[in-house]
């Protein structure tokens, strides 16, 4: 389970320090319609963005991209890598991570598939009572499937297609646009992401949200089902589940669907969940990690401002 995008609010005391930082060049944004200069200045560095507005300052961007010098985020991003990255930000910009209050956070995994990624994407129908919709990725090729909720979004897309990779790579992630769902874990600052136990909590949230995804199992052997439910062919349509039937009937049909999947399919959602859980375990609980972690933190002492 990897931390990717973050948005944090920094203490105002850092404004002067970062304004004069040798790696940052702040530019004032312009209203494209009127040409008016806005009271917002932005500086970017290897996947990170610093914004100053009305005597307030924010740091946002992808920790994973920053780890890869702003180039990509398709490789594994382990707990060791996360510690290295956070420590590098702290040393490079003279920022105390405990002074960086989290406002958004994105957690997810990249998993290799033994079959076409489109089989997953084309059969991912809804999450809770929200349909998955298509949106274009900002960088690279393809689009992603997204289910939007008030406090978080669930996203799934073809990471291999995005970066034209020679292998099949699926991305599943949760973007917490508000921190309310993570308040119970007391994950409030960038510094809290250094605690391995907290990553375990985020792993729990990732798997919980995946469990709520309705993935139609394309491996169901319809010929073995006697009798085949009359509305079976509608089960492949998100509109059927969300718009045509009420909550009570939805629960009943889900139970019938689950029984059919268990008895007449290869249980692809169970398979996919296993891949996600295994990958999160690998990313968080690497064996023999401690020596590597300590050495990478020591190496980061050489970062200069």
C-alpha cells in the first residue's frame, strides 16, 4: 500500500523560507479571461507543488513522483521509500513534518495482472450507491474509472496503458478529499506517515473500500445455472442496480449474485483482492527492512538546501 498524492497546510512561518529557497521559483498566477494577476503564487519541484495565498502556504503533490524525481509513479513505493522521501523533503526544504497538517491523502497499489486490465475496468460497476464513471488521466494515455463520494473517491485504472508499459498493471486507489474518515487513527500530519502502524490502518481502509466495489464477474458460466435468473443480463448494467431497483431489492439480488459467483465462477473479485492484499503486505512489511531504512535515512543527511 503506497502513499501517493498528499496536500498539507504548512505553518505560516515557512513562507519566507520557501520564497527564498534556491530550488523554488514562485510565479504569480493570472486569470486567463481577464489577464488579472491573482493573489496566488505557485512553485513546482519534481512532482511537488508549493502554493502561497493570503499569507498561507500549502504543499501538495505526489510523494511517489517526487521519489522518482518527478518522472513517474508506476514502480513499487515501499515503506522504506516513503521514509526516505519524507526525510528528503524535511531536509531539503527545512520543513518540520509535524507542522504539515494533512488535508488530502491518496493511498493505493499497483498490481500486475495475468490478464487484460480492461476485463476489470469494463466490469467495475459501482461503489456503494455511486456509479463508476470515466475520466481522462492527467498524464499519459487512457482514462480511469472513478466513484465519487462526499469525503473520498475510489479510482481504478490501467497504469500500464498510462505509461505505455510492456506489462499489465492495474492501479486501485482511494483519494481522501477530507480527513474525517482517518481521524480515528490520529493521522493528521505528514510526520504521522512515518509510523508503520498508521500505514497498516490505511491498508485496512483500502481493503475495506475495495470490498464495497461491485465487480461483475465475467467468468460466470451461465450454461451451468438452472434456472438462470430472469434479470441476469441486467446485472451487467450499473443503471439496473442503482436506478431500477430499491435498496431492499438490491440487497436481495446481491445475495443471489454472490451465490452464483461462489458456485459458477472463478471468483475474480476474491482473486483481485488477494493480489491487492499481498501487494500491500509487501510494500509495508518488507523483511530485513531495518538496515536499509537506517542507511537511507543516514544518506539523506547529505541533502543540502
